[in-house]
């Protein structure tokens, strides 16, 4: 999708201010909806407006009434109304990645709703490892979205979340995702989608708003050294596709019941994803049975034709995409070339009717064809339901739950506001507003900058130290001067959208420009604790700071959202005990120097020295690892229940009864319902109450190029000092202990599985 344009944002802010001052009358305060029978009683005659009928019959009635031209008008995001049937224009494209966003023409802020709650960018939310929180955020965002729809400021169809795997630290859009682990991404995506879509009345056939899981699939190169996403061909093995790239999408459809999937710009193994019948029709509809619509990324059919030159004529692109299972086009390619594709016999109207039905069924489930929305559930939501105190407090809570403490020398954090009488606050991100939001942002309710957050607890002196995050030349002396005079120093460094964003992947993963010099020089002259705060989407090589004894603490704060500064202060002063864990590996710069970003292989290749990717496969040096994160307390683990041996029953005559097998197929019914419990007692042996995430990893037997380690589950619990809690994992042998073989088949490896819980290791034998 086209990136948020910065100049657009600026001009928008100015417009917003002037509107507030002049208090104009707003023209558009009504939502778009069809079947307005109270104003047009004739519409009662149409069955598609009859709410007592099922969605399928209503859709069939509607599609049957439309001409081909009218249908084509509903194959694109800027859909053309059919006034003779009381159907208005509709804009399909709205976004709500971490709050209602102004990216996408379907949503606007105005004097009526000047801003919406801006939660942390997703990568930080993922770091909370709090599954219920993912859903709660989705619920708040959909409430604000529905409130904005009611006053004509938003649509009902939101193209969020982004559930691609953060495969390489350089990816500019890694910030939008839930990180590198397929299980975490799957759980995040499904939970956020449920939060957006599920209605409070429990009616599963209907939708509060429609979510969209994107970008399908193996999409995680934007623009690296000039290699563009628009024609990048991702060469992906079946094994990597099935155990890394596809799981979040599968979970999004099957566990989240998402109403839409977006196909990506890139090709996968030589075929554009939006024109691949196996990936769309075969997998999304055939295997996963999507109840909803498949949409292209914006202008991706243009890219397929003009950039990739994948077909000879535009009509062939239309036919390929629609015959592959595409329903909606973000862009205007289908409105331009569908009629001629039909005229030339490349595409028939039955296929178009199928697409129409998927699009209209989604709109029916949203209530768009049920007449006046103010008379429906959520009809009473309005501007006062946006940016409520509770919603803004939740944005702060998410940020502080996500912030990750990566280094903490004894006696450094938390700072005591009583003993720290003066705090030097330094760095190009120390007093930022918009930077805190990350991409796919909206106008927030308000901002609390890090400087403002810290100043609320103690006296501060501030020096930016660099003109901007690029930090071409650091103002070292000015920064050193205030650092030397202060009781403690907080350096807020890192990146912003000028360093990592959509259409811009990084080449270097070190702190930009002279930031490192500034940190090191300031640390040298400081007399008290030196806290390095890294605000970024992707990981940074900060090995120098990890090794520098003068840098006493390191915090990663992602892009922490509108309340980021308050949350940072909550952690620094110990009002909140940090509990975030890294959702991605932090690699050294040498990794970026050596590894081609465009090499999609997850698994290492000993022949070429290719090191592999993510904690599941990469064995080389890291700066910080997946799951890292400290607390101000210490938590002990004790395994109270875990089997040593699990026997897999096999029926008479199974080949593995007579001969040695390394693994058995998951499809075998013998494998069904085979599970066991793992119980872990956790004790907070520190002095502060706090939350703690328990990870259950497994290292399977090394057959089929299995991951060295993979996450089976995670659970977070809150414990008072000296408090104890029991965490229960129910392990399903086929689901959790299986691996994907070279051909993409799920297998349960027989032999020793090493289970890891914290520093505990437990050996489990699987036998037939
Ligand atoms: C709706 O149906 C009624 C009864 O069949 C008919 O009298 C009326 O003219 C119809 N209205 C429209 C707008 O078609
Ligand atoms: C329409 O096209 C689809 C896909 O090519 C084909 O399967 C179907 O049989 C066609 N239907 C008609 C009625 O021609
Ligand atoms: C910090 O940023 C806020 C909000 O943009 C601004 O009002 C304030 O003047 C800045 N503070 C300093 C010391 O520059
Ligand atoms: C990186 O991969 C691209 C193809 O994706 C290839 O053209 C290029 O030669 C590779 N570079 C190296 C250093 O392997
Ligand atoms: C998870 O998030 C919810 C909502 O903010 C919070 O109430 C709960 O305490 C969190 N869980 C843990 C274990 O911290």
C-alpha cells in the first residue's frame, strides 16, 4: 500500500487546526449505507434489503439485479454506487493497524473526531506476549472505528493486520508485524482480528468491522539496495512456506475467521501471488474455506502487468487474477479492463458473480444493507466514544507492558525520583511526538513525549544531541556538559520512518550516524546511571553499549504510541515493572554485511556458509535473542508435571511397527487426541510485583531439517513479591510437537524432544 505521505500528514495537521479555530459546519456526518427504506419505501420490494432472509439469498438477489457494468463498479476499492437500487458509493480502503488510521481514503479525521487512540506500533504490542491484550486492543479500535463510521468519517472494511513474518532485521515494515515467530504471529493475528470483528451480541455471522490479513504471502522485502517489492520474486521452499510464511495466514482464517485476505505485490516462485490459483483458490478458499473476500495490494495488478510484464495484455492479467480467486482490486485495473476481458472471452460472468457475492456478503455481514446504522447494534456510538480516558490509559498500559529491559547493571534501574534530583535527557528521540506512532498511524488523541513523561517525576535538562535521528554530526560537547552535571542520564536514540519504513529497508542495522559516538562520550562523563533507550521498529546492533560498563541499562521501546513518553517514565521510575520480551532476534551488523536480504531460505546452508534466519534456525552470534527481557524482580521456575515418555499408538500393520521410522505422518488417525500437560510453578522471589512470561520451547529430534528450537506456547502471569502461580500448557503431540518435512507434510518426529522452560530443560521421549 502506498506509504503514509509525510507532507500529507503535515498539511492535514494545519487543516485540522484551522478547522478547529473557524468551527465550520461539516458536510459529511452521515455514514454510507444501502436499503434506506424509511426514506425510500420502494426498496422494501427488494429481497436483498430483507433482513429476515439469509445472506446467501440476499446476495444472490442483489447480484441477479446488476448489469455487468454495475458489477464491475464493485470490483474496485472506490466502488461505484447503484442509485436505482439505493446503493451508495463505498470506499473499501480503510486502515487500523494500531488505531484508526488516516492511511487509506476511507477514513478521515475532522473537527468532529480530531484524533483516535494511537496504540504502540504492533512490534511493541507483540513484545507484551499478552494474548488477551491483543484482542482487547482490537476491540477498542473497532469501537472507535464504528463510532467514526457512524459520523461518516470511516468505512467498515479495514485492511489490517499485517501478519507477515519479520524474517530479516532490515525490513522497513517489520515494525508493523508481530515479529519473527510463526506461533506468536498466528496468535497475534487471530486475536487482533477477533477483537476487531466479533460483536458483543455473539452473532458470529455478523461483523463489527471487517479485518484483513495481509500480505499473502512470503512478503518481506520492500526496497533493499534498489530491489523492489513490486517485481521481487521470492524463491521459497515448500518447507519454509508451510512452516514459516503460511501459518499466520492459516490461523488468521481458521482461528480468527477473518473476513478478508490481501495478496501481496511480490511473486512466489515465479508467480505473482494475486494471479496464483493454487495460493488463492486452492489454499485460501479450498483448504482454509475463507468466508470473505480476497483483495489485491494497492495497484498490484498494475505491477503484475506493467512492471512484471507477466501477461501479454491487461485483459489476461484480469482473467488470471479473477480466475485465480481474486474478488476485489485496490486500484482501478479491474474497472478499466474487466469489460474487455469478458468481451474477448477470457473471463466469464459466472466468475465475476462469484467475486461480487464474496464482496457483497461481507458488506451484508457488516449491516451495510440493513438500512439506517443508527438503528443497529453500535448505532449509538459517536465521537464521545473515541479517545476516551480508558482507551488512552490502555494505550499507555500496552506500551509499558511491551517495553523490554535488555540490560540492567545492579543499582541502575529503576531510578528513584527521591534520589535523582536532576536528570539529563539527551538524544534525537527524547522529545519526539509523531515518531512514537510508527507507520500506518492516525492522528492521536494527544502525545506525551519521553521528555514530558520523565519531567513529570523529576527535574530534567534536555539536549537533543543530534539534529535528527540521522545524526550526521553529534553535538557531543553540549550533551556531555548536561550529563556531567546530572545525577542520572537518559539517552533516547534509535530510528524513525526516515530510517526504516514501507518502501525503505535498511542496509545498516547499527544506530544511525554519530549516535553511537554520542552515547559513548556522554556515558564516559556521567557520574550516575546511564540509561540507553532505543526507539525503533527493527533490532539494532548495540553490542558496544552492551559491552560498555558505563552504559548501565538498555531499554527497547519500539514505537510506543501516543502515550509512549508516559510509559517510558513508568518503567524508568519503577511505577511499572518491565515485562516485555523481544519478539525478534537482534543481529550484529556483520550479519547484514554477509547475508543477502533477498535470500528467503529460513534454514542454514553449511555448503555456502549461509547462516539461516531467526532463533529457530540461526546459530551464530546475536546482540540480543528472541524472548530476551529482564524484570526488576526474579522469577523461579519449577517443573511440577511433565511426562518423560509419550507412546504413540499405531494400528496393526502400520509400517512403523515393523521397521524403524524417524517420523510418522500427522494425518494418521493414531496421532489424533494424543496430548499431555506440562505444569510449571513460577515464584516471584524478588521485591517488586510484576508480570512474567513463561515460554515453552521444544528442540525436536534433528530429522527433516527441523528447527533447532521452536515455541510451543507462552503464558503471562502477574505475581506479587514471594507470590506463586501455576502455569499449565496442554501439549497436543500432533499440533505442537510436529515438524514440516521437505515436501510440506506435517510429521511427528520420534525420539528425544528437549523441552525448555526458562533455564529448565526437560527431556521427553516419543516412541511408537
Ligand atoms: C413495490 O411493490 C408494490 C406491491 O407489489 C408495488 O405496488 C410498488 O409499486 C412497488 N414499488 C416499487 C418502487 O417497485
Ligand atoms: C467460467 O470460467 C471458469 C474459470 O475459467 C470455468 O471454470 C467455468 O466453467 C466457466 N463457466 C461458464 C458458465 O462458462
Ligand atoms: C518538547 O516537545 C513538546 C511537544 O512537541 C514541545 O512543546 C516542547 O517545547 C519541547 N520541549 C523542549 C524543551 O524542546
Ligand atoms: C542476492 O540475491 C539476488 C537475487 O535475489 C541476486 O541477484 C544477487 O546476486 C544476490 N547477491 C549475493 C551477494 O548473493
Ligand atoms: C494482560 O493485559 C491485561 C490488559 O491490559 C492486563 O490487565 C493484565 O494484567 C495483563 N496480564 C499480565 C499477566 O500482565
